[in-house]
C-alpha cells in the first residue's frame, strides 16, 4: 500500500508518501502542527488528531503518511530537530462504508497560521475494504485481564452471590482442558506483550469466575499448568478450606496473588454464608496463611483480605460493612493481628502503612471509581473494601426491585479489557456473567483473538461506545435497585 500526493489528492497505493507542511511566513519561534484525519463524508467528526511541536528550523519540514497502521506513527515528522511522532488524541478506525479520508494540517506560530488539506483515496473498493478491516482489527484493545473458572462448585451459599442459584452444570475443569486453555492464553499474552510492550507483571490470570477453586482436586496441577504457560496465577478463595496441608500446597504451587473473600463481619453474617464453623475459626485460618507467608519469607505473594461494603448499595446479606466505623474496626483488627505475628523478614521494606488523606475520611469508597478500595496493612497485604458486589445486580435484596438501564457504558470497560473463561472452556467478556449468558464461543476450539474479535463482541462494543446497552447482562448491571411498591 502506498500514497502519492498530487494537488492535494493522495492515492493509497504502493509506498508511504511525503507531504509538505503548510508554510507560514514568520517562523522565528517554534510552531505547532495539528493534523486531523476524518472521513471525507463526515468531516466534522475526527478519526484521529495528531499534535506536533516543530522546532524553529522545521520551516521546510515534511510529514510522511505511513498508512499500514492507523496508530501514532500513521504520521511521521521528517525533520531532525523535532520529535518524529506527534502526541495523538482520539484515534478510531473509520467506519466500514468510508469512501475516502481527509487529512487537514493546521500550522500555527506566534504571528501566523496556515492550513493545508489532502484528500486520501483508494484505487479500488477491494483495497479500501482491506485497509479498513485491517485498521479496525488493529484498534481492538488487547485483553488485560483473564479470569478462568476452575470449578462451578462452591461450599458456601452467600446471600449476595448467584452461585447458589446457578443453572449451568456444576463441574470441575479437566486437566486436559486446563492445558489447552492456559497454553492459548499464554501464547496470546506473549503475542500481546510483544506488540504492546507490556511487562510480565500483567500476565496475571485469576483462577476464578464462580465456585471455590480450592475444591478442585487437581488445583496444584492446574496452577502448575498455568505457570508453565508463562502466566502468573492468582487465587480467589473463601478461605474455608485453608489448613496446614492446603496452605503448604498454595505456597508450593507458586501463586502470586490471593484474594481472601471474607466478605462479612460477625458470627451472624458468617453463619448466613452457610459456614458450619465459627468466624473465629475462619480468621484463624487466614492468620495461619499469613504466618506461613512470614515463615517462608514469601512476601512476593500478595494478599488481599476482602470485605463487602453494603452502605449505599443494594446487596443482600447480614454482616456486610455498613459504616466507616465498621471499616476501621476491621482494619484495626487485622493491623494488630499482623503486627503480632512472628516477626517477618522485610529487607529494606517500610512496614508503616500509608493511607491517603481522603481515604482516612472515607474508607468505603475509592475516589477513582474503583469498587475495590485498598487499605494497606503490611508489605504486600491489603485490606480491601469492595463496594456493592452482587455480580452485576444478579441478586436483588428482598423488598427491592431492579430498574434496568438501557443506556450507559461499562465502568470497567470490560468488553475492551476482560475475558472470562468458564469451566467448560466457553467465554464471555465479563466476569459478572455468572451464567455465561453472552457465550462468545469456546476457547477449546477457537483462539483468544477469534473470540475477542467475534461479530457479537464487535457489535456490543460499537453499541456501548454510543452508550446503548444491548445485553440484558449489562442492562441489569447498570440498572438501579429501588424499593418495591409498598416497601420503604
Ligand atoms: S455486566 Fe456489562 S456493565 Fe456490568 S461489569 Fe460486566 S460488562 Fe460492565
């Protein structure tokens, strides 16, 4: 593919082409160049905006239009004294029915300004369709977070979790399926990192969608399979199965992260989860895990101790965190427990927790909108206050009803960032999709890329970009829980 400029018209054919910058009569100082790409039929809505800062000597500079990728290097400044790549804003691929593109170059300095326009055309419809499809594929953001469900069985029945109502079959992922799934995710992540320059810390894969992963009889083997695939496995557990044997296995397996979902405070709340023992037993299990972590000096294993905040949210169940006082009571308890464990070796680590001033005032809500507010307890150990977790309003408290939303956008950008793989290998774009209502296909017989670029997910993203919610899952999740008629 290439471009040739003739009287302001660029033919997309063969090699990249160099185009002249609009000349300005006075340029004793630096000038700015803003390049805007738009669809020729719809030029009020830019597809991309690049901003360049030109050194004073760049009067005769040129831009190379390099169209094989619609990215920051689509336009390259050909001048030794100015950065070759512009700061790029708002880059989206053109719609599939685009016939031609307009490139507008606006240059401004202290005393003058000038504009030049180029019309970009393809030599044939086939060439145009090929480029537009290639640009669209390049623009699909990569999967950031993978969630892999090892089992849909659970040994608790928390009132705020839809697990107890699950209609999908209860199953354990087989070791063979785990090998296929993790090797595909591992290969994808390596390709992704090679393309996007990620670091290995982003190779985390969470071993959970629904169910209690420690129930899996081959848990350690599966963690090994994930690690062999080059991934960094993280565990979510309700902590009820922690004991000397399983704790040993957890450390031997080589996990990098554990979220311990305690969820509730107090015996009443704990019993309501379906637990058969006392909350003190539950806390002792967590302390045993923390003690073993210290004993082994395994401080690279990050731990989150998680509670659910119900204040202001419609979550069923007793014992959830309702107030700041309760949040700080939890915090004090775990801080003291941690401080009184066997002294840990923390080479060069500062154990004094540092909490932002605004969090001190309100430990129930992260000001960035993240539903998980972190309160540091120790090196690599956080207390997490998680807001309103009921799997996207999958469980509505009694006396309340749901008013589904028809418009909105996912606060986590899940359709652009998240892949949930269920116990049978089928896939959704969101880990709130507990029944896999979306089901994009199976990772057992498709690649991550094919599922991530499936027509259904393309449509969901397109509609959500326009704030239209097509999936009942998202309509429910972004809906509003209100009192039923006759209830306060
Ligand atoms: S259900 Fe939809 S809106 Fe809710 S978190 Fe998932 S993708 Fe986002």
